[in-house]
């Protein structure tokens, strides 16, 4: 059909030769046709191994090779006479990565063919997964010659893994056997995810109905072809031609696939390129000498038309049956991909473009770059039917079924401060139970991971000795491989990070000092008199009487409220002045001088009452919590004893601050802290406790009225989980 369509366009001599090899090209036949028929261009082959050989021939004889081979390792940049007339398989990897990201899956398994076709996409697919923070858990390789038994063995291996998201890049033949066996062993049931590349999606064009049944619930990507009147006419013509050549076919809806459209458009492209060049000189430069030592390749020579024709082909744009058919730098440019789901039949659930990402409806490019928003969200796609006829999005993992080795998680066993980590052992069953704040955080993190993490807690006793680096020794157990991880109140320190990895901190950080507050023995029922001195109390009382007398003198002649019997007038003097204390006087004054005196007095009363209230508040609160020690320097100066938590790095910090190590006292519980501080340094106790902020907040919450924090807070990185680069746990925590 393509040849018949382009013949009227070609104004070439009858000697022009174009070799169309739409299926498979035999290498020997290629050399024979170049040597004897003198073809000026070759269309094909599609197989990567054959295409590589033919491309090399085309380069040597300067004949353009238009190949639909999709292997990314075949690049027009490596051979100037190679034109890729199909989309590279690497063009679809970002669309596949967008699907994985949209549903929040964090691990995938690649299933690919052990051939140039299968291996070519691997680096590109791996890079695309890394860009969306997805880990490739396993690479499953199937040889093209693998029989059903080998396919089954590989599927059983995949079933034992926890990852349930499979990205499949196989040839149609290998892919059909894979899904037939996957259906037989129950891997097309709920919980599994199968994402197919474009080449594998061609299985959906199979005339075998059982193939569609075996692939129910799969997702895949396919290049999108925009419907058009031109394409509709072409499809009718193609079907008519197909029925004429295959009258026995039962499929009345047989469709030409995308590779057929690309092949048709390639012929159109080639015809246009030939129209643009001077095709008068179509021969070959022949080899003049060489004798019997010449090979077949040497006797062919080089094409005279090829260099001109390839320049026309490397950058050309055509409106073809498949849409806009643009060749840039010798390669067909990627177009829109459609996301396809098999739910009964093949149906489109969305689109992917490099500009907009995933979308339910096709978005066209906008000239306004500020309006562009790339999205990759599950809600950007239509309703999807998953394997097992399920409408619930698979979580992408299951608990492994192969007895996979569990992570050994070390937890510290201490004599006290068990609010963070507490290890109890049933004496009858020997069952170990681990609880506490650190354990709650750890287990909550694991619940939110997108995969199962089997683990066992392994208690580790912290030795009660001042000479052992207790927590440092626990961390070292991860480095030497005794544990895969450590969960507990382990502080992130620089010297520990040299050998192991820490997660981000999950507590506030810092080392603080807690000391007893001074006991104010002056506190009594008469404390309300303490804010003002005796002299000030007497002076204030005298002024109250004086102001009352002044107001009486100014008002009693002209104001009836200040007149009457003598006892009433004396009472008015005291009442009026003292009522101004709370601004409750209700007697009206008439004289302007009285008003002036009252204004001045009210201002004085306001200042006096504010000062009194502040002083009394301070006595009842702040002054009751005055520390006995103000900072670490006081401890050094007074040679006081200092307490710290048993096994903590704080002992080293106190040494660094030049405190006398003979004054150090180690304790294991909040109760021991309280007892030591109560005794004091002179009675066998301590003057201060230096420990990390999380512990001290617990201590102050329990004994809030007796102790307070003093001095600066010495910054630390906080508590973190310990992991190792040598174990899988490192990935689990940082992901």
C-alpha cells in the first residue's frame, strides 16, 4: 500500500532502487542487493541484532538505513547513515516512572529479556526510577529460548519476594508465555501489579482470546495516535487489502498497529526526501583495484546519492498516518503516550506527556510556560481494574513467603529510665517484650513504609561500669555486624557516625543542668506585706489621710456631700482617699483644685499598685524557684559533686568541661536523681544533675516544684536509630 501510494510522487528514473525490508532482513541478502541491485536506501530491519549489522553496512557504503529498531543502544549519533523511524524504547521510561510514582510504590522488579532488545532499556529505566526515588529490588532475566519450566521457576522466585510491582519488557513471544504461566500460578490475582512496556503491549493485538484473559488487570504504555479522517480512510483501505490477501481471517476488526503506521509514514518520508534531492546521479563509486583480496563489501563501493539523501532525511517533518512524524537528528521524536488498562478489553485510562505528566484528558502544549504544571497522581488517571478484578489500589508489597532473614534490631537493657526503652522477659515462656517511646516511634515508622520489614528485637545489656563505653559499645555492635540496627535512646554523635549511619533525629536535642531551687523560709501568711518596706507603708498611709483632708478642706464649704455631722465628715476623709485605691469613689467633687489633686493622686496610686502587684507576684513565683547553682562554673568553683546517667556520653562531656572526675556520680533512674539532689553534695549526694533534655523534661515533670534548669543548653543532634551501610536496614530507614 505504501509503495503504491508514493509511486505517483516520485519523479525518478527507473534505475532508482529502494529496498523495503519490513520484517526481517537477512544479512547476506542485504549485501547481495547492495552489490547487484544497487539499492539507494534500505527500510528495515526491526530486530536489533540484525539492524546493528545492516547499519554498519550502510555506513560503509553510504546508503541510508531507515530502521524501526527500538533498542536505545542503536543511536543515530553513532552512525550518520542510520535513521530511526520508530520511537526508542527509552522514550517510554518516564511515563512508566510517573505511573509508579502516582501510586506511591517504592520498590519494583524488572522483568526483561536476555537480549539486546531487553537489555537496552535497562539503564534508562533504572535512571527514571531513581529520579522518582523508587528502588529496583530485583532484575528478573528470561532468555528468549526459555521453556515453560524455566518461566515457572522464575515466577516462583518472584512470588517469594515481598515486592509485587513488576515492570515487564519482553518480546511478544516470551511475554505471552510469561502471562500464561503467571495466570496459572495465581500471580494475576489481587495484590499484584503488572506494568508493560510498549513492545509487550502489542500482545493485546493478539487474535487469541485466552491471551487477553491472561492479562486482565495489567497496565501499559503505548504511543498515542490522534484520530483523524485521513487515518480512518487509511484503515478502511488497509482492512480491504488485508482481507484480499487473508480471506480466511475471522477478525473483522483487524487493526494496523503503530509499527505498521510508522512503516507507512517512513515510506512517505523517504519519498519526500527523494523529491528534495537531485537524484540524477544514483550510481556507486566502484573499487578500481585490489584483486582477489577484495571482500564483497569492498566490491560494492559507495553510493553517490547516499550522502545527499541522508542530509535530507536527518531533519524532516511529515504529517503522516501516525500523526506528526518528525525526524530530528536522525531519530523519530517521542509523542504522547496513552496509559492502557486491560479490564475485560483494552481501554485507555489516561495520557502522559513530558510537559504535563499524567492526565485523564489529553493536554495540548501551551505557549504560556508559567501555566505548565507537571503532575503524577493516581487521581490523574481514570478508573483502573487491577489483577483479580479488583478496584482497590495494590499496596505493592506483601510479607515475604521464603523465610527471609529478619533484621536483628538491638535494644538497650537498662536498670532505669525505662520510659524510652523497656525490656521485659516472661520467666515462663522466655518471651521478650519491648516497649517505650523509642519503640513506639520505630514501629510507627515501619507501619508507614510501603513494604514489609521483618525484624526481631535483641536485648543488649548496658554494663554498669564507669570504664566501659556503654552506648558506644552498643553502636559498635552494628558496625561489626552483630545487629542490623539499634533502636533506643541513642544520641547521634560525631564519633559514632564515623562507623555507622544514623537516621534523622526524632527528639529535641541538648544537654542541660538541673539543680534544686532555694527554699525561701521567709514565706508566711504576712507575705503580702513584703513587697513594700515599713517606711513606704507608713508614708503611703499618711498620704491617704493627707489627700483625704485636702479634698475635705476644698469641698466641704461648697459640696453638700462633704458636709454634715463631725463623725460623718471624719469618715468621709478616710473613705474618699482609700476608695481611690480601687478607683471606686462615687462622691462628686465641684472644685477644680480638688479635681487637680485627685488626678495627681490617682496617677500615684496607679504606679504604686502596679509596683506592689509585680513585687508580690515575683515573691510568690520566681523568687521561690531560685536555683542553688547558676551554671557549670559554680560547680567547678565550689568543687561540687555532679550526677549523670549511667552509661551516657555525658561523662565524657563533663571531663571535657574540666570538672573533677572524682566528683562524678552515676545514676540509673529519676528516683535516684531526686534522692541524690535531696541529700546534696555535702551529704553524699550531688549538687546538680547533667543529662540530656528528653530525660530532664521527664524529671522536671515529676518533681516540678523542687528543681529547675540552669546554665546554657549544650547542643547535641538528638536521638536517632542506628543503621549500617552493610545491611538492608540502611535503605529502609533513609527511604
